[in-house]
C-alpha cells in the first residue's frame, strides 16, 4: 500500500507558511512524514529569491510537531563536514523524540556551490567524498569513538555525544546514478529517494537497486522507495491523487508531495481526502 508525505522546499515562502503547513500535516494521518531541503539558493525560478536554511528550520519544526517523521531531503555532503552532520543529526533526533530521518546526497547545485566557494568537484570526486561521508556519519552515530583515514576525511578517536534515540537514524539517500549511487543505497540506506523520475521509468531503475542488493546479500524490501509529485497551490487534489496512484502501481512505497508556492495549509485536507 502506497504511503504519503509532504515536502516544503523552503524557498519562495515565509516561515509562518511552512510552520502552518507542518502543524496541519501533523494532524492528518494520511501523511507519515514531512521534509524540507538543504539549499542556500532556490531551486526554481526566481533563482535569486528567498531561501531559508534547512537544518535550523528543521529543529524548530521538530518542536512544532509531535507525530511526523521529518528530515532534509537531502543534505549535500560537500556543504558540511560529516562529523558536523552526525552531531546535528543526533541533536535533532533528540529534539524530535526519535522522529528524525537523515537525508544525504553527493551534491549537484553548481551555482550555489560556486558562489559560496564550496567546490563539488568532478562526478567521481563527488561520489568518492560522498561514500566516505556516509561511512563517517554512520560510524559516529553508532560507535563510542571513530578513527577514519580517507582521502577527504580524517578522524582520530572522534566522538559524537549524546547520541539520539535512533543509533543511527534511518538514512535516505537521494539520486539515480545506477553504478555508484544505487550501490551506496544498497549498502547503507533504509530509504531511497528517486527524485521526480516518471512512473514508466521507475521499475527499470528500481531493478538496478535490486541487483545491487542481491550482490551484497541484502533484501531489497528493507529499503523504502520514494519519489516526488510536484504540488503547486491550486492544483486539483484528484489529479494529484491519480499521479500518486501511478507511482503506486509502478511499485513506489512512498509518494512525497513537493509543495510550491502559493503555499497554504488549507490545501492538505482536500488532498488527504482525495488519497483515500
């Protein structure tokens, strides 16, 4: 049975709007989780518009809700040292009472990265850094001390205390790279974010993940698959529900309604009714 979530990319909106939406979603059982993103620039036009910072926003939203799982979908490893990510994740997991889901990706936003002097590097460099970062975060989230010697990260008897209720929190990895990203998903993740891939293309991509799981002896059913449906204020709830149903028929476990301005909390209840 397909499950549902919302995502409020924190661009082109006001804090009060996001807060109202999350509080409303927390009261609607049709939505099991809520998400934002980690970017410093908007990812849709106008690209010079407002964009709130995702992690600090998430800590506040953890306090404003009581039921929803929550997380950033997803955080780019090049933007923060993975030891910092591990400590941030533990803190929000504590604040939320164990509702936090950690989202990680290799990074892709060239404009904001160049503007802030945060080099992404080649695709190989991104993926090498990403794989190291995932290992560092998971180790710090589960072990008393972590020593790690990699090309990008080096830790010596590093600690992350206090740890959160979940050790480690569930990990969602975003991306559709068949050779490396999906291999990392198979090795480490509890959730896989397949972005906005069309329903007709999704089964073939998921089969690649299944094959990576088989290679390492992991049951692919342990990994929740999710994808996104764009939800613009004023969209017909019935049409949104039909799009979600197409993903469900393709085999997707969780459909995330990614909300774009105009944002209104009042739009959630009609969507929940249409999804029933």
